[in-house]
C-alpha cells in the first residue's frame, strides 16, 4: 500500500493519518487467515509483496499456502 500524505502535514499529522489507515486495514480481517482459503489470501499476499518489496507479482494458485513459505519464494513468482 502506498500512502500519500499532504505536503503541508507536520510529523504528528502524518503519523496520525498513517495510524488510522493502518487500523482500518488491519480491521479488514487479518485475524481470519485460518478460516479464509488460500485463493482469497493470495491476492492479499501479492499486495503485501508490492508494498514491502516494490514489486508487483502474480501469486500462482499452486504457491505454498502459508505466508512464510510463500514469502521465501517471491523471487520465483512472475511479475504482473
């Protein structure tokens, strides 16, 4: 996720904006990884790779279904 903070925001305002957005994103349901199938979670995983590594990948359906194993194989995943 890329966050654009207004140019005139001071450090405290920027931190508050980031905290609110992070809380909103986390409330989306990261806790339910156990109940959601990998087909749904792999799109979320692709978004995380994009935000953390700056690379847009396509997570194959056959990728490992646990995030730790999949994270170790991101270099092998095709770009989209």
